[in-house]
C-alpha cells in the first residue's frame, strides 16, 4: 500500500484518486487560514513555483481541528488563500486529521511517520507545548498530528518518507523535497 491507494474529496466535493499524482514528489499539508503558521503559505507557494516543473506537488487539506483556525466553507477558505497568498497548488475539501472522523489518508500518513518533535528554537514551540500539555499530557508519545501545517513528504513511488512538524523551517523542508526530486 502507498498514498496512491487513497481517494480524497476535491474542493468542490468531487472524488479524486491520488493515483493522479503517481510519479511525483508530494508534500501533503493540513492547513488553516487563521493560524500563527498561516504565513507559511507564502513559502509553500514559492517552493511550488520553483519545483513544480521538476515533478513536485503540494496537496493542501484545510483542517479546523486545531483552535478552530480554519473556519468557513471550502469556497471561503480557497478565496482567502487565492487572494491573500496567490495559491496555485491543489486544495482539497476541509478534513479531519485526528480522531474517529480522520480521513483514511491522514490515518495512513500518521501510521507511516510519527511525531518528530518541535524545533526547540522556534518561537511558537513553547506556545504549542503549553497548549498540548494541557489537553494531552502524553501528546509527544502519539502519532497524532499536533497542529496546523504538519507536512508529510511522499517520494515518487508513493512512499511516505518524512514528516515535518509546523515548527520545521521551510528551508529544511525544501532541501528534503529537492533530495527526492533528484533521486
């Protein structure tokens, strides 16, 4: 099994097979439009523009499970991303990534790569730890997604090869993407 096995819902509710992306390097991201990490959209769009022609895709899955930071309909979220950040990579329907209503794709992603820990030097790390420890004292021992802008890197064969927490720099993410594009 690999990510090509899964179907997801497009922005308009249509079924989309991830087999459509076979042979490409994928970065699958759960996002939000009212989050401290939302400015990462700028860096993600830049990365997409630089690497798309080499076989790179970013798959954007809005998620409202973390602090209700992705309110609104799929259309409202898309309009925000388009107007504020000029996003041109594929965006899908809003999803749940944890719990019993998590979509199968994200259940699979978490099975393949567990929590990697937050960057201790990132300014939002203490805030995240404080929030998470209050709700789930054992948060670090689970593979659940901890916050918005968690990223999963998938190689050209559909294998989940790396997981990046939201505090990981986009420079680090891009270096990993480039490594897999060049394999």
